[in-house]
């Protein structure tokens, strides 16, 4: 039996909202690092590490959302699995900013917790969507 | 469509901003509870005010859950009226709660903020949920 559309609408909605949320998250984190850098006793190397990791996070997240968005819309298994693969370092970075960084603000804790909720839902929906693609896509990978 | 390009993400972001501030107040409510009490207070008075604030914040979180359920299920995501109302209420709620948190306003003011900025969008959301699920109208 043929299915007309395999792309997952909930996953697409999550990617769309996640891209907006991450943009605001990134700006908020930059402002919070300026606040923390001025107010708290940071060793210089820790501050530079945190900011470099934030820029790395921006790159990784952009990559992940782009691959996920296009993979879901074009119903391509490989592209969507790359997105799920990049989810792993993104989760590690989010947990770093949640727990392991030098000074964690309450606001950062909550913002990263919301981001981890997004990641969990996207992981589950992404895996379901990949299994739907693999099951019904006979023509191309 | 204009509603997809600007109203939906702005509604989502103001909703999340309001939610984050409510959770922050929940987490660090000591200072605010102390601002409600007179200079000399007993432990029972503190516990009473603390319980009141916890109840207010919990009801707020419950109403947030109602609104997020309506938003993410798609029932009210593309309804322009609700998006506009929700964006306005939650944005003003977020700003008012920022003042509440940092200026340490008294607890009675929280009920006013709650009434205007959490109850109104949640009531309209419940109305929309009723019309779509109960009266079987179309979600837009």
C-alpha cells in the first residue's frame, strides 16, 4: 500500500520552533556571559573555553536543524540520520551548560532544560520518521 | 502566510519567556515571600505567605499547561486572535514578573499579574478547545 506523505508534521513544527528558540537562547547566553564575566571571578581560560564552546554549539545546532529540516521535507533517510547523529554532541554541550560549566545561573539551567526537552522529542519523532521512510521508500534512499 | 511568518514564533517565544520567569520565581521565592511580610514575622506567617505564593505559581503553571496543550496540538496555533491575545498578555506578564522578581513587590500584586496575564489567554484557549473538540468546529 502506498502512503501519500511520509514527512512528519510534528517533527517539522519542532524544528521550526527549535530554530527560533535557539536563536533567542544564543543571544541570551551571550548577554549572560557578558554579565557573568563582569560580575563573577572567572579564571581567564574558563571564560574563553565557555565562549568558544558556545560558538561551536551555534555551528553544530545550525547544522543539525538544517539537516533535519531538509531531511524530513525531502524524505531522505541519510540526511535525517545525520541530524540525529549531530544531536549527540549537541546534547553533551547542553548538559555542559546545564551542569558542568564554571558558573551556572538559574536562568541558564531552565533555558537548557527546555532545550533538552526539545532534543528528547525530536529524537523520538526523528527515529519514528526514519523508520517510516525505511519502511515505505522503495525507490531511493 | 503572514500568521505563519510572524505570529506563531512570537507567540511561542513570549509564552516560553513567561514560563521561564514563572519557574525562576518558583525556584527563588524566598526574597519575594519576605517582601510580603512585615519586618518582624513568625515562622507560621512565613509559611502561610509561602504557601499562598506556591499555590498562585502552581495555578499559573497549570494554565500554562492548558495553553501549551492547545498550541502544540495545533488547535490554536494558527488562530490569529488567540496568537495576538496570547503574545500581548504573555509579553506584558513577562515584563511585570521581571519587575516583581527584581524589585521585590508584595505578593498581592502577583494575583493581579496572574489575573491579567495568565487567566485571559488560558480562558480563551479553553474556549477554543471547547469549540473545536466539543462543538466540532474547524480549528482555524
